[in-house]
C-alpha cells in the first residue's frame, strides 16, 4: 500500500512540461541515427537508396524469389552466393547486366524444418522498356533454374518474380504522397472547426512527428519501404490523432471557465489533461500493439512488412500525444495571447489606455464652440481617475490582474 501511495503521489506531480527539453530532443537523436544508417549503408553498397531500403513499388525493379526448403536453411550462404552470380552474369541485348542490391531471408533463423524457406533477390531494372526487362528476367530465371536440375518445375514452381517499371513506380509514389497529404489536410480542417487553430497546428505537427519517426525507425530496423508502409502511415495518422484529440478535449474543458482571462498557466492545464488521460492512452495503445505483434510474428513476410511499421508508428503516436502535443499547444497558446494583447491595445478611433497611475484617455468629446482654436468642434480631453472621481466615458480599461490556473479541490 505504501508503494502504491508513493507511486500515486509521484504520478500526481508528473509534468510533461518540465520534461519537454528531453522529450523534444529524443526524436532528434533518432533522426540522426537514421541518417547515419542511410549514409553508412549507402557508402558501403554505393547506392544510397539501399540505405533507405526503398522497395520496387516506389523505385522500380524486380524481386526474384527462390524457394528451396530445408536445403536453403542448411546451406544458406552457398545457395545465395551461386544464385547471385547467376543473376549478375546475365546481360540484355545492349550488354547491360543487373546488380543484386538487396537479399532477404524468407524464413526464421534457426528453424529446424521449413519446407517454404525462400530467399528474395532484388535488383533494379536496367532499361525502361518493359519488353527488354521481361526478356532479361527470363534469362535470369533460366540461369537460376539450371543450378537446380534435380527440382522438377512441373511439381514445384520454386522460382517466381515480380517486376515494376520506373514509370509505374513514380506514379505509385506520387499517388501515395497525395493520399498522405490529403488525409493530413482533412484532419487539420476537422480540428480547426472542432477546437481552435492553435490546437490544429499542434496536432498536425505531432502527426508530422509520427510520420518522420515511423520513417526513421523503419530505416533503422531495415524494413522495406513500399505500399504497405504507406498504408501503415495512413493507419497511424488516423489512430494517433484520436489520442491527441482526447487530450485536447480535456484542455478545452479546463479553458471554458477561463475565457477572457489573462496570463493563464497553459502548462498546468496541459499537465493535468495528460495525467487524466495517460492511463487510457497507454492501455489502448498496448492492447492494439499486442494484436499487431502477434500478426507480425505469425504472419507472412508481406503481413510483417505492414505490421512492423504499425508497431513503430504506435510507439511514435503515443509518444507525441503525451509528450509533444500538449507542450506545443501551451507554447502556441501563449504566443496567441501575446498577439491578441498587442492588437487589443489598438482599438477604434477613440481607444482608451490606462497608465500605471490610473490616468485614462477617453474619446474626444464635442466642444461647445468655446475653443476658437479648434474649428472642428472637437477637442481631446484627459480624464484622471483620482480620489474615486472620474469624468468622461472609458472605452477600454487595462487590467494588470495576474490570473494563474489552479485546479479546484
């Protein structure tokens, strides 16, 4: 009971605003690590696209899958070496040959028995002509087939390939970018109408963080970036914004009684909103992640390529909703208040500003014509608020009351 009481006491004092220097630095560190991975792999292979690990969906190329079963598990290195030599030895009509840029196992390391064990070879197309690409792929398949004369092709189709041209890849990449951009804009419009422009700006920045973190973590984990990755991004955008909206909704409830109040403690409001929704955010993310983790473990390679970015995106989403969105909302709200305060001091043609001594300047009052120096019939008049006496009409009164948000007990 004592440990539980200590935990609850520390939890009630938990403040994301006090941790913002660390929480905003961690994503930057992850991005730097991803950039180092891209540079390292690119410098090693001579092609920096290999560092990003872009799939043929977006880059164009061919994926050749060779299924050899248990023999591949027992002699993996020898099989990969001779198949790679067979692929790279083939040339098209112009003398161009392909270079294997990516090799992937399609079985679990250390598996005792797997009849479906396969290896995938990926290489770029050497031509933009689909006919030339197809002819070269047929030569490659024949060369790999000649390495295994004991396998009867009629019984086992152990060589398959998938090829995508550069034009189709570029078209797919542009459509995927449009899909991500449109979904983000629609979310922005919804939050502007549902909450405030400040909340929308903070929420969209949190979504941008989620996408960048998904990309960086995917590069670090060496997961292929293809159409499944784009589907995972859209899924995470829709899922992550839900946690952020719930926290912002609690912030809005706390802000309702403070409408028009100056110098509001937005950090305190954000901290309380996060504490009250922390358990919900963690539990919903954890239950979703359990299902996705089992899919990644038990599913096929294509399912795994979708599930792993989802897992990384879930982690990035809960991190941004809890640790990034509310500090940004608090900072933007303070900036908005300063802008409003600056503009409120410039009112219509007859503004009245209060100085430190309480002197107020009121609108120009009409002269009875006794002042011959002013032929407009109007003269400015200063009215001093002293000893409880005030003359004239006050349009604007400056208040120096410092109101700090405090939760009611």
